């Protein structure tokens, strides 16, 4: 049996940052990841990462805190938000010292750009490849600190022994086989679950595995109904076209050529917040003024020079994936699932209710984003709360040593039987068929707008799919690089997350942040300023609630 | 508002796509002990489909056993490197429409210079070993307290802008000429990574790095075939990074390797007369005694007409023009990197 003090599941920004910090505490750390670390979806982030350095104009952690609380539509926990905003500058300097190649201002300091709903230019960035720079610098540090990586190991179970976390089971994708990896401390950093939606900016690997693993192990998932939609994603494959296009003066038009943002946001127009723009687009398309399920992002009036110099990345994406040159034609875009605010319920150090089980990054819900995340805050969350989880888990090992929790041989044998049964099953359905039905159901009925009737239908459909998913048919039955098997496991995880999402959304009779109900259009602080908790109850979702932590900021209307 | 009912159904046109038929020939390999074979698949895909989208349809609809790597599908994660018609590409950055329009059936096979695990999946371990071998992390020489940032001007930062674009996909390594004959050659990706540190004004270890990189299987073993530049999907231009490493090594006076000497003779010889004197090249690179041992080979080459007449004068007609060109080159050469400064206290 393999054993480490700390095992981190996931090697995106959150997982690697956690592993590095735990390792710095002199304990034995390993990372288990279904992808090579640098393939993680954190690498796709373009825009930047928020910290109140005050390099561009005056700024303060307090101001960052207020913007984040307000942005969260008052569902964020204010103690957690204060922690992130105050620790962010130190974390950024540390990333810079690790070697992050950030963009600079002329005086050599870190440059900061303005981002939506922020009181000051606060976003540290690296041209349009911020995520790439971060993922590589963290991987460099992983190498430097000689952290062991189980690469292309797909975690299939979190093992709990007598109420304590005992480690994980993982399938070796390359060679096949279930391995038991024991650890006194396990940190989940498995990222988001955008793939449950048909239109999404997320990578294929963003399938909510960690959330489903924690849920099955008995940890509640928090605020799962909150999925942020990005208003400008490509129809063909969901790839995100940056807000920068609208920042540079791009227009959104309907099929009649009208700039429809004039109706909902006559002042901000195309630069209104993401949820406002997404909803306006959805209405245009639903009311029959769309173009093949999209609206048009028009840059043609900006001219070839501006497009080529200021927006070369977006032009390339439009050419590659939509077959459209934005110099001559508008880009068809639509809202796509982008960032999941919900996740594994953890405290301000990242610990769950199971001692020794932690979570960080998009997989977790601390919660700093509440009902709506601000651009640039999620990368910061992965770093600050990834570091904190690594620090706390490492310290726990130093003070308490081996927790004594063990993985029983019978648990491993049961998992081997489960996988063997899945590999050998006959007569079921192909995972791809169910995946597509799930993704369309979620996009149509639990997306930008929601109603009781639509969510009820969605819930029934998800339940039916979960039933059908008990009977899957794989074509690849081998042990060598069996991605057919992995996709089946991912489908199960997504369906469980989808169930939590629709169940929580159906119950929440209000509109708050990204959760927009046509039948309950107002925010209702008296009844709903509280976190949703989804518990695992014999395979079903059981709802429960807990209060939001308020320190200084009483709820105000969220208008910009 | 119409939306109230309309949203309950699928948005009009949301899932409609224009389709085209595409045929792929895919190299299949079921692992050790099995024989590779090429199979043909014909599928309907969207007209906007990439090679990766087409493979996905094959896997979902025709053959679930097909193995390939993918994640981001937007050319940033570096998972999906593979060969199309014999040259490495990112599957997710390669549109199929032009091939369909031209009536060309593409052949897809795994990347080169790396062992194949299954179908289009290669073992990346040798790739990463080389990256790890170049000490791939910043060495600030002990300055690590993060009170504030290092001061690095945009110009200093621009020195490594291209290298920072690398996504470690391996497309360059797949086509590297030198690796083909010397599997131990560090190769374009690891060397581009190495320059990312040598060129980083915050790094305090450039000289040591350059010494290491100038040894066997290092920068001087590159054959300058430029295949890496041609194949890199991100514009990193690894060959240029290798050239920059060579330049830095010279400036540091690290030129003992044969490759370095070879490059030096090129420079001196062309500086003197505007032409390369091949007869000087070998003795000055490997030394007079070793050069004499190479004489039989030289005569063989001469008989085959591969050696220019050693006695003919090797001088350009307008030598002054040559000197002027040299001055221009020197003026354009990047200035030696200066270490970044730490911010003054309280700044
Ligand atoms: C296109 C795009 C642009 C974005 N731009 C920005 C931005 O500009 N600023 C910002 O702040 N945020 C941005 N975001 C959001 C931000 O990038 C993500 O929220 C964040 O990177 C998530 O990081 P993570 O470490 O939690 O997860 P990820 O980076 O997704 O990593 C997840 C890791 O978990 C592993 N894993 C998953 N399941 C398993 C399993 N079963 N077993 C083993 N390993 C597993 C994966 O291999 C991977 O290593 C963007 C998101 C997208 C999609
Ligand atoms: S130029 Fe050098 S590094 Fe690049 S492919 Fe050719 S031999 Fe390899
Ligand atoms: S240099 Fe280019 S081709 Fe080579 S690994 Fe980096 S991105 Fe890929
Ligand atoms: S899938 Fe990420 S680079 Fe192609």
C-alpha cells in the first residue's frame, strides 16, 4: 500500500499551491491528478488575478472586500472574503518571487488592469495568458520541492475510516488498476463542473469529480445552484471570447442589427455585468431575435488595425473555431456555463466536516463568491485558499502525526469489483448518449433563467438519467489508457452534481446573483440569505441550510 | 414577456449545426505485443469541427476504444499533440474543413521521438525528464522574502515573452531532427524552457545554467533544421531560444564545446572574408590532431565533389560591405542581461 502524510487530489492552481505549502512544512506530500499538472484547466484563464496592490491607483484590501461582498449578492461569507482580500497581496508577491511572468508597468512594478465591478484597477495579469503563466510557475515549484505526482491517476473514492479521512482510491489511467493511497490528510482540488452544461467554457476534464466524491463520503455540497454564465462563448465548442472585445468597443446585436443591451442596461450597454448581459442575450434569442441560437458580437466597426493589435487572441479563436474573421463578420456568441460558485462545504482553512478531509479552489465553497463571482477572484481564491489548506493540513501532520485511519483491504476489493463490473457490463447505453442528454437538459432548463416548472422537469430528467447511468456499456474493456472508462466515471460525477444543482435551485424561491428565477424575480433576504447544503441521503439529495457569516457589510441592493 | 414560456423549450437553433462528412485514417496500436494498423473512419461533423472534434465523434459513435489525450480544446493545455499527415499538430487547433473541401483524407498518427503507449497516446516521461534536467525553476539566489515585487521593466520582461507562451505540448520534440539521431539531446522544448530562466533578469544562476547547457547533448547539438519553429503551435520558436542561449554562453566565455568552437569558426571565418573557409572549420573545431585523423574522410568527400577547392581564395568581392553588415548585426544584438533590482526599502 502507498502511504503519504498529505495527498492532494488535483493539480490545478489550487492543488499545486496546496501541495507546495504542505511540503514546505517538511511533511511527505503527494499529488494525485487525472491530468498532468500543466494540463489542468487553470491554464486556460486569460484575464488575471485580483489583489489590492495599489500599483495603478490607490486601492485597499477593504475596498476589494466590499466589492466582493457586493458582487456575491450578499451570499459570500464575509470572514472568508476578508481573509482572501487581505492575504492576496502577499500571495501575489510570493507568486512573483516563484517566477511568475506577470505584465509590468514602465517603472517595473506589477501592472494592474481594471476588471468588472472592481473599484480600482486591481487585476494582476500576464497579457492574455495569466492562467498559463500561473500553472507553469506552480509546476516549476512542484518540481523544485520534489513533490511526488501520481500523474493520470483518476481518483474514484475518498475512504473514511471511523469518521476520519483515510486516503483515496485511484485508477491508473495509463496502466490500469485500482490503487489505494493512504494519507492522514487529503486535500481535494479537482476544479469545477461546467461540463454538465451543453454550452460551457470549461475543459473536458471539468466534471465535478471531487464534489461527487466528497458528497458520497458524507460531506455536504454548498450553494450548488449557483453557476455563472459567461455572455460571450462560441456556439461550436463553448470557447470563451474575452470581455476585452466589448471593452474595446464591440457591440452585441440581435438578428435585426439592434444593440439590444439598450433595453436592460442603457448606460453600461455591452459592459454591464456578466449575468445581466447573459440574461439579455437569452431573452433576445428566446423572443426570436437570435441567429441560430446566438446573438452577434460585432467588432467590424473597430477596424482591422485595432482588431489585429488589441484583440489578436480573440480573432484567432473566432477563425479557428467559428470559421469567422471578426474583421469582416460578427462572431455568433451565446451564454455558456463558466464558473461554479458552489462546491464542497469547507471552513476558512478549507477543512470539511470529516477530520483530515480538505478542499480548495473551484471544487470548494468557502464561500468567497456567494451567488456571483467577480472576474479575477477565482484564481486568487485558488492561490490563497489552496495555500491555507496546504498550510493547515501540513501543520496538522506536524502536530498530530499519523491519524491512524487506514484503508481496509475489503474497501479496495469492493472498488475493484465495482470497476470490473462497469468494464464487463453488457447491454447498457453508451455514456456519450447520456452525457449529451444531461448537458442539453441543464442548458435548456437550469441555465440562465429558471422557473419552477422547468426545474421540476430538469430534476425528473436528471433522476431518470441517474437511473439509466446504472446500466452503462463500455466498448473499451482493457486496462491500457481506457478513456472510455474514465468518461463513464465522469458522467456519474456530473449527474450527481446536476442533481444537487437542480434540487437546490428548485427550492430557492428568489433571484440572487447567477440564480435567476422568472417566478421569483427579487432577492429575498428574509427567507433566503442563507447557504444551501446538499447532503447525500441514500443516493438522494437532502437539503439543509446554514447562515451566511456577516462581519461588517449589511445587504444593500446590488446595482452598478 | 415571451421568455417566460419560451425558455422552457430549447432555444431556437441552439443545437442546429451545418454538417460535413469527413474521413480520417487513424493509426491504431493496442499496446505492447500488438501490430500497429491504420483504420479508416467516416463521420459527420460540424463544418467548424477540428481534428479533435472529429476524433470525439469517432470515439462516441464508432469506436469507443480509440485512445487520445484531450482537455482544454482551445490550444492551451498541450494535451492533444499528434501527427497529421506526418507532422505534429494540436488536434484542437486544426480545422478539418480545408481538408474536406480539398477532398484530402488525412492520416493521423502519434507524435514522433516518443514511445507510443496506445493509439495516439505517447509516453511523455522522456519529454518531462529533459524539462526536469534543465533545473526548471527560478533561482533568485536566496532572495525570497515577498515584501514586494522585483522591479522588472517591460523591456526586460520582453526578453522571455515568447518562451512564456510554451504549453509543453511536445510538437517540436516530435519533429526534432537531432533527437531523432540522439535521443539524449535535450531538445527544443527543454531548451526553450532553459532560456526562459537564463533570460529572466530575476534569475541568479544564468552562468551555471549556461555551462550545463553547453555540455554534451546540449545547445550545440542542435542541427538548426528549424522544424521546431515550424511546428510549434504557439509561436515559441524554440530554435531562436537555442540561438539566444548560444549567444549568452559566448558572452559568458563558455565556448569549450566542439559545437561552440564550430560556431565560432563560422563567425571568424565569415568576418575575415565574407565567406566560410570549410578547410579551417574542422581543425579549428576539433583540433589539428583529430583533424588529421579525419583526412581520409575528407578525401572521400572531395572525390564525391563535396569539398570546395581549398586553394582558391575565399574572399568576398566587397569586403568593406561585409564589415558594414557586421557592424549592423552587432548594433542590433540584444544587450547583455542585467540582473533585476530589488525594490528599495519602503518603495
Ligand atoms: C476559459 C476560462 C477563463 C478563466 N479566466 C479566469 C480569470 O481570468 N481570472 C480568474 O480569476 N478566474 C478565471 N477562470 C476561473 C478559474 O480559472 C478557475 O476557477 C480555476 O482555475 C480553478 O482552479 P482549480 O485549481 O480549482 O481547478 P483546475 O485548474 O480545474 O484543476 C483541477 C485539477 O483536478 C484534477 N482532477 C479532477 N478530477 C480528478 C479526479 N477524479 N482524480 C484526480 N484528479 C482530478 C485535474 O486533473 C486538475 O489537475 C477562468 C475559467 C475559464 C474556464
Ligand atoms: S532546430 Fe534544433 S532543436 Fe529545433 S528541431 Fe531542429 S535540431 Fe531540433
Ligand atoms: S516550444 Fe512550442 S511545440 Fe514545443 S512544447 Fe512548447 S509550445 Fe509545444
Ligand atoms: S486539448 Fe488542450 S491543447 Fe488541445
